[in-house]
């Protein structure tokens, strides 16, 4: 199995006043190509921070990270292909969509920025792919239900054809029925797109339902890796 | 079972917005709660929280609530003025909300707020109040030291225990809990529900528990009402839930993911 993500000797500290607080020390993690990898742990264990480092949002770390064929340099912004290849979906879809932009605008903007021709048509195709009808394109985020908003956020993440999709608690703001719909959508997209997925959650059931392998995190350390046979017992 | 023993009787409750021609948000809902634990379960937007707010006389404007009958014991809830409601709410009819940090006053200590709950609804000396409060804190699994803390110094689970203690201090006949564990960590949810149901049974209080998680409430309640788009579509004893034949109940029952659902589609309710 060739690895899409290889993290070695990762060190990360928060600057809390005078003394930095170390979260990760010599963290090691490998995620294979096409794998759906889960990160499970309680609040404050560092699972979202790890995701933000992989996404290039948190850049003040040291160690070695390789994403696909790119070696990542600490402190530097992602450039070129990586900006399309890695996409993220956040916990609260309302906070991650601009409240004054319609769905259509939210979905065409990334395409226009990257110079994709015929942005409007591509955006509508993606909207339909996540199970939303075209007439919702004219709506504002406040006019959508929580489940619909999270579908828009997923559609946006798919626009530029990512190879790695990062999902930070994508269903914990939703009720069980909407959660089931989003998990079904993710399962379907996983099959139709050739993507690697990293899913962060504190819900063991969600991780066990979706993931091929999962890391259990506690206090900034990976305590163990659960393989599929162990996940099936959850 | 609308008989003598029922504490709460709701008949044909309808909540609608002021705009003409709009679908009723709660559409002719009828049920009764006795000295038992009843769960009201449905997805977001099914009208379960609106039902609870209407029972407590708190429909948010521009919504209006009307019912053929809305009784709490011998009291007609549709015939109360603001003064009568103030005497009823928090003493005989209590409400626990989702987020304890929003139910507590952030600038007053826990002790102050617990004393106030007793002062508003009874005549007790300070020593009597303290005695009742300490006994209640003990049964809610809290140490007396929380009395001097402010709400932001409490964890989510502790905060919800404080709210629960406050709501049960006056020995209410009925406790309505609206998603009391949704803001808590998954590992804490069962613990808080267990505590709530234990306390309610010990005090002979009726419980109306509102939730979207059918499997979870089934472990803690006697009877379950299933609500879908403003109507109660199914009613059954908690123990009989796995056998329910109603398609919506079956969907809700099996929509929780786990290790054995890997690679399968989770059931999603499609009314067509």
C-alpha cells in the first residue's frame, strides 16, 4: 500500500504566554492511498489540530510531513496543486459558509479563482451530486437546514477534484436522521471519486461505520491504531 | 392513557405561525403523561420542542398555540395569567434545556441561583434551604463545594447536574427535558440520563424527555411518542420499539451507525 500521507517526528506546541504547551511530540502517522482513516478521541486530545496541520492551516510545527509526492515545509503556505488536492469540511456548516453569499456564489468562487471554465455549470453539477436540487442554488445559508448546509460544504470541497478530503466532525451538529444521510453521501462519494479521507470524530459509531482504520488519540498521543476487525466490534 | 392519574393532558394541540395558509408546525397532537417517563422523539423540525414550549405557555411569537384541552393536574394551562404561570413554572412544572451554560446566569454563583429557586416558590429559613439544597446536590452527585462556583467554572456534565438539581428542588409534578444531553460529550450522555431518570422516579415526578436519539431514550423511558412533521405518528412502549412496524420508527431505530453497518447504506426515511 503506497502512502498518501506520511508524518514523522511531528512536534507541535501552543504558545501559551511565557511557556509553550507541547501537544505533539514525535508523532508518527501513515495513511494509505484511497484509505478512509478515522481519528477518535475526547475533546482537547489534539485531533482537530492534527487535521489543521495536514490542511496547511496550522503551520507552526516541526518534523517531516509528506502529502502525496510533496514534502511540506513548516511555516510555508501550500502552493500550486496542493491547494486543489486537499480540501476540508468543518463541523459547523453555518460558520463555514459566508452568510451573505448564495449557495451558487459559494460554489462558483473556488472555480473562478482557479480559472475553471464554465464555473456555473460545474457548480450545479456538484450540487446535484450531493443530492440537492438546482433551485437551492439561489438560497442563502440561513435558508437551508443543517443537513442541506453540510451538503453544500461537501459539494464545495469536491469542486476542485481533491485527492484528500479532511472531515472535522462533519455530522456532530446534525440529528441522527441528517447524520445518516450525510454518512450515506460520504460512502457514495468515497466509491465514485478516487479520494483518501481523514475523518475526525468523538463518536465511535461514526468512525466504525465509515473508516477502514482509525487512530485513538489521547492527550496529543496516538494510543493505538484500530484495524477493521476491531472497528467491527464497536 | 388519559385517566385520573395523568399529570399532563394534551388534546389536539396545534401550533402555527401567523402567516395565513401555512402548514401547522404542530398539527393536532394529543397525549398524556402520568407518573412515568415518556420520550418525545423526532428529527430536527418535527415540532417536538415547539410542543414543549406550547405546554409551558411559551410559544415564541409570531407563533400561536391552541388546544382543545391542555391540563396539568386540575389546572387549565390555557387559562393562566402571567402571575399564575410564574408560580407554576420552576416549582410544579419544570424545564431542563439543552445547554446548561445558557440556562444558568453567568454572573451569579450556583449557590445563589439554587437559593433563589427555593425562595421564589416557598417560605423556608436559610438553614432549611441549605439543608434541602445539600441533600439535592448529594443525590445529583455533586459536592457542596459547587455552591461557591460560577457557571463558567463548571464542566458541561456538572452544569447539567446543577440545572437538574435546581429544577427538582421544589419537587415538581412534571419535568420537561428538551434535548438535555445533546450539548454533552457522548460518554456523558447515558450518565446524565440515568441520573435524571433515577431522580425523577425517586421523587414520583413525571418526565417528558425530548430527543432525536431513539435508541438512547429507549433505554431510559417507559413509553415513546414518535413525532414526524408536526404529528405523532407512532406510540409504543419502549421495550417494543425494536418490533415497531411503523416505517418511520423503524428508520429512526436503525439510523445510528456502528461497526456492523460498515459498507452499508444507513436507512433514510422517504415519505413517498
